[in-house]
């Protein structure tokens, strides 16, 4: 496989990143990987993941940004607030001040779409408390039941353990239903595990 | 402060066997000032002074806010704060103008001029995401009335890294998952969690290494959903992971009982009688003892002291106890002696 950056040398470093439901991949030769800060031994530690993702989003063109991008701006543009350049951001993956978000809007669009679950803030505002539901009364009950379950299993009292297991499932399901009355399936999304059949 | 038990570990007798602690971190920046990476030392010092003054005004009168600028802390103090999860590894390396504000009960800490101007953190034992969020949110709301935050109606709280923009909230739960780890289920868990915009990473190790089978599950996304939605989804996935951990522990006991008991027994023997003990070996073996406690294998070991011991064997806490800096081998000797004494006391009790 040829390096996707230089298109000349054999790719020996293969990077895959799952962002949300999208799998993004990048195949680089050793020299291009090193230039991007990927250490073949240490992997992605310390790498500028934000810049890599930005390159992935632009080169793969599999992600449709939520908004239409404007015409590419000048390559040497600089933030008027802190002097950060586009090259600085690509190198370190960090903005320098609040004004950078306005200056480099085009760089953000695909990046935000890939990392986050939407492109607009729906949470708290400064000066006001976040609207978060309080813990339900079932939380301490759940802990006690699960402790009893562990003791029953350790004592090989499997009938008692099965009763406790069923009680925990009913309690957990009722908590989920209370929080997600219309979206209980989404709330219980799989963990990717395949537990073995019960005793 | 460093001699007290760690407040975010579950208390003796607490039924939270798998979920160890819950944490909320809120990233905030002040308006009209460069983020820490582009700010001058003078600007960072000004931010630290403003944040300290604002925080002192909201900490209860009965307790005194502890304010520390990083250059004023010794290497040992930085290490102790890191081990108690009150500061990050990045802040440990920072200099003038960066610091930490601590409530004496350690449930709240505010890092100043780390990656962002403010990183407000709250920590509680067990799975209490909403309660720990209330702690952090209360501090955040009160600070925002004294310090003008950089905020955008569309993008939310503006942060140095776009991965934190929006709520700026990283909610995480620390879990003890020996059942999943010993049955090779951690990788599928990581992949499944990532599909739902959560990350799972090992704690206490370098990079992706997972030492002692402690893992942290945290949200990835901070934009496009509210704090309540994120906490609800995290709570749901934690419940599923805890269920799975219980199932796989039962599987281990059912299908690999002798091998499992042998591993736990050998860990106990090693900790009880070793004279050289590295931090990594101590943590891994104490993790097996914790599992043994949960399975009811030990009549004289209690989970609380074992969890506390896992903090005390860390390099910073160990050297604090010793009262001096120790090189690697003397540290391993001191660690082994500490563990022999503590386990011996529990065995004799």
C-alpha cells in the first residue's frame, strides 16, 4: 500500500480512529509519519490528534460538513487576537484565544462534526446552573442488591443469586425508563461484549 | 493533608465494589485574554490572582482555600497531588503563572493555566455522577459571576482544544474490572464504548498500559448534547459495564476457579513475604487481593484498607511516609516492608 501523504513510498504506519460511527484511516510511510509526529513505537502518544483528524477529514472527503465551507482562505492568515497562524494550529492542535474560533471557522467545521455529537451547544450558560436531574432513590438500593448478589454467588447460592439478578435488572430498567422514556434502546446501547450463557 | 485517607476512595463497608469514584472536570477560559499556551507569564499570574480571589470568596468560611503556584511546590508535593488526582501530569510540568486551588476536603480542585485558564474538578467516591456534577457546577456557576468566561452562543464554552468546546465537561468513572481484564474483554469494551462516544483507558499505567485492572470511562463529546444527556448516557453505560463485570467474574469462578484462586493466593503470598516490591507489582497484586475480597476468599482482609494501601505504595506517598527521597531500590525495599506490615496487621487482627 502506498503512503497517502507523499504517494511515493510504501506505507508502514497504519492509523485508524473511530469517531462516533465513522471509522477513519490513514496509511503513511515512515518519513511522513515521523513528519506528522507519529512515533512507530509509541503509537499515538503525544501526537497532534486534532491536526491528524483535520487532515483525515479533508483528504477522505467521506464526511459531509454540516455547513457549506467558504472558499479556502489565505494560507498565511493569523488570528488578530493572539497571532496564532493556521500552521501553528495544525502543529499543536490548540487555539490561542477565543477569537481564533472566528478566524479559523473553516478548520473547525469537519473537526467538530467528527469529534462531537452535534455542531451547536445545548448545555448550560455562564452564570446559571446546569439543568441536570438529581440522582433517583434507587441508586443506593442498587448498590445493596449487587453486594448481596456477590455474596450469594461466592456462597454458591445460585437460586438466591438469580432472584437478586432479576431484581437488579428490573430496578435498572425502571431507572432507564424514567430517564429515557422514548429512547430506552439508545440509552442501553451495547458495550460490545458477549456475556456467556447464565448458570 | 497528604497523611489523610484519600477522600474519593469508597469508605469501609461501602457496597461500591466495582465503581471506585466519579469525577467531573469543567474547562473554562476568561474572555479577552489569550489561552495559557499563548499568554505571557504576567498574564498567567494575573489570571491566577483573579481566580484565587474569586475562589476564596466562595469557599466556606470554616475551611481555608489552599492556593499553590507550581514553582512553589517541591517535586514531592507535585507527585503527591498527582497521585491523589488533584492535578494532571501536564500541570506538574508547568511553571510560573500556573497553579492549583484546593478545597481542604479535596473534593474540589481548580487547576489554573493548565491547557485552559480554569479546570474545575470535583471527585466523589462511588457512582454518583449527578452529585459530583452538582459540586463542580456550583463552583463553576459562582466563579462565572465574578470572572467573565469566553462563551459563544453557538459553540458554548470556548476552550484551547476544540475537543473540549461546548459544555467543556469531561465526566468520568473509575472502575475496577479484573473480571473483564482476565477474560480478554477489555478491547471489545473499548471498541464498543468508542462507538457510543466514550473512551475507556487504563489508569495507573504509562500510555495505554492498564495496571491493576483499574479503568476510567469518560465521555468524548462535549458539543451537541447537554450536561444532563451526557451524564445520563454515561450512567447507562456504566451500569452495563458493571453488569458485564459481574457476569465475567462469575464466569471466572465457574470455569477457571483453581487458576483464579492460585493467582490470588500467589499474589497474597508475594505481598505478605516479598522484600523487594515495585510499584507495578504491588498494584497488580493488590488488585488480585481486592478481587479475592469481593469473592469472599479472605476472612481477615478488608477492601477499604487495601484500596488505601494502593495509594500509599505510590512513589510520592511512600517517600512522604519515609520522610525522605528514596532511590529506586530503597523505595522497593520500603514498599515491601510497608505492605508486609499492613497485611500482617490485618492477618493478626
